[in-house]
C-alpha cells in the first residue's frame, strides 16, 4: 500500500498495555490489576534463541510462580505458532500475547539487533531484544532490558533483591566489587548480571544505575 492507501490503525493512539490481549482476551493492564504480572518479551518466535528461552522458562516456571507472579509471554509470532512452540515445553497453558508488530516491545523500550551485511543480503529482519517487566495495579514497577539477543537475567538473584553488577560491568570489575561473575546455566543462556530496576511511580521507565 502507498502511505495514503494504508488502512487506518485502530490502536494507533492507544496504549499497548490496554489493547494487546492474551489468548483469553485479557490485557496486561487488566491482568496486573488482579495481581502481579511478569511479562517476558521473548526473542523472535520460531528462532533458536526463542526455543532456548522457552526451555529456560520451563526450568524456572515454578520458582517464578512460587513468588505469586503471573507469567505472560509476549512474542512476535502468531497465536497458532506460539501454542505449537510452547507445547514442546509444556508451557501451553501460560498466558501469551501475540505481538507481531512489536507494539509492546516498543512500549517497553526494547531495541532490535542490527543484522550484518550478509544477513541483510538474504533479507533477514532485525530481531527484537528480550526484556522482563513486572506490572502491578496497571503500571510497570520493575524492568530489565537485554543489550544482546541471548542475554537473560538471573531471576533468583533479581527477585530476591540481591545486589548484582550492571550489564556493562566486566567480570574483572565485578570481582573487584565483590560480585560473582555470571556462569552459563543448564539452558545454555548466559544470564546478564543485572537485577531488575525499580521504576519510580512518577515515571514509566528508568535507566540502570
């Protein structure tokens, strides 16, 4: 379509927290008013990284839900594709939000990968960077964003409030500050050494400090 012939976007002026819906037709904002929600913005659905993420989530699901957090998987595929992928890891009953246009990814301030010359030559599109966002009473209260597509936070340390070095901290600096550098877990992901960042009530997001 030429710009003037594109169909109007009915959600253009609405917050994705309100219009993006799960398979049960619930928005993130509505779910967060029923209890604390942990929205996991996954890597590109169908990719190897997404399957590694789903395997990781299956291993950590009980710990997350044990903290009374409702898991919502935000993904870039279709609902049918997401159901087929999550069934492989017995995660099909988790709430899912199909976000192929990446409206929630942008709403949460998540970036994209920059494909190399070869990737662009074969038409590979940028992949969304993953992120984790805790919502309560209709607002984001804690957040974490990846700087690389294969990063993921250490949930045990993050949710317990234990101090962790920032993503940009090198292993040498981390040791000097008394922190233990991250190690690869059983899922094959290197968890980023970064705790969730508490978002002040007056703002929607904050930088890592």
